[in-house]
């Protein structure tokens, strides 16, 4: 199995249902080992307008090797025209957790 370079992917969804649908697909395909959901309030600029919306923030635990597939799945399943998708490399972590992460992801 490839060496794990852990990563976190962040995205937001307009509803809990959409967030959970995307998270479930990522988990079923072993592209993520954990997806956390949190209700948030977002302010942002969109087409020269200031917007404020309730959203669901997803924190996706994965490995850098899976980022292209994670991004592709989010883009295919997401209702936004331009969803936030950010890759955050992880520089370290508890050895046992990182082993669990690597052991439960697709090769």
C-alpha cells in the first residue's frame, strides 16, 4: 500500500442532505476515512454581490494521492457553480491515527 501523505479537504454545501450524500459517496469509495459536518454561516462575494448564507462545512480526512478523485466527485455531485474545494496537506499526526487512515483508504 502506498505511503500515506494525509490531507484534509474542505468544502461547503447548501444543505445537510447534499453534504451527507457527498460524504457517503467519498466513504463508500474509500476516498475518505472520515467526513465531519458542521453548520456554519458564510459571507462571501458572488458576482459582485455580498451574500450571506447558512451552509454545511465538510472536513474530509483523506490522503493527497486521492485529491484528484475527491475533487472530481465533489464537482460532479455539488449543486454550486463554483464550490469551495481546498486541499490542506497535513504535516504530521498521531502515528496510530495515520496508520488507521492509510489502512482504510483505497490504494
